[in-house]
């Protein structure tokens, strides 16, 4: 199964993502942000990894949304070609590009958070099987999810909040750590599952996340 990893100036988690996905059996390629000629349809999944795209100037992810590759990704989504996954800064980009609702803003303590967090992977991602608690690393300054009342109502009605903090470390509204769109073809989350895959990692729960993505979404595309 082929995965395209999108790289912006300032992205710094592309290699973590590449090696984690290779370890899990995926074939991976890098896609540079300015390459608007790339054939994205060859990929089952596109990943926007973590980092500080364009230095996080103005706001996290705000400049990246104007990159040529984002317009290609929107075509990819409209053609139902595969899954788009945004991790940390990738989640911020998806929200800034209006591909997911809400925004990611400064943590409630106004500090960079770097720690492992306990999370609930809810049954709406698991095809209504029992929810699963997982432990994944966080590394963000602008990771607090916020959305207006109407967006939160829609998120709750459609069960789009598939991942929530058990201890709401950054003050996210409704403890939201991850969202998907109504068709489960666009996913964003602030924790880093790619950093919890290898045997030497403190947690291996990233394997659980990627396996569930594969079983419940990728194999159905």
C-alpha cells in the first residue's frame, strides 16, 4: 500500500513518519509542497506530518494552505482517491484549509507541551466496536482545539471527534484531540502516532492507531 508524505518548508517529522510507515509495511514517497504536477492518485493515503510549516508565521498552518499541493489534495479528496491524514502541524493545515472544522490555537497554559498523553480512541472510528485507550506523545504549542457552537454541534451529532484527551492537557474544547470529516476520508490529530511505533519507544500505541486506520478505512477505499 503506497503512502505519500507531503513536505513543506519547516516540516520536521517527515522522516519519523516515513520510517514508521515503512516499519509497518507501507511503501512511502515524499511529495514536495510546490510540486503541483505530482500524480497523487497513485497513493492510498496522503500524510501531512508535523513540524513548523513556513515557520508557523502568521499562525500554524496558515501559509501552507496556499501551497500548490493543497489544491492537488483537494482534487484528490473530491475524486475520493484515498485518505488524507494530518498529524500535529498537518492537522493545523487541514483546519486552516477548511478541510476540517475549527482551529488549533495556543495551549491553555500558553506553553509548549511535550509529554505522553492518555487518549480515548472512540468507537466511531472502530466501526462501533468498544473504545480503546491509547498513549501517544504530544509536541505542540498551538494544539488547543477550538470551534464555534454550531461546528461543535455538528461534530457531536456526526461523531467526528474520534480521539479525545482523558486528561485535557491543553484545554481543547470537548477534550478533542482528533477529528475526521463525515466520510472518514480526512483525519487530523494533534498527538504523534508515528513516534510510538518502534520497540524502543515508550509506547507502541501508534501501531494500534495505524492498524485501525488500515482495517477500518484504507481497506474500504
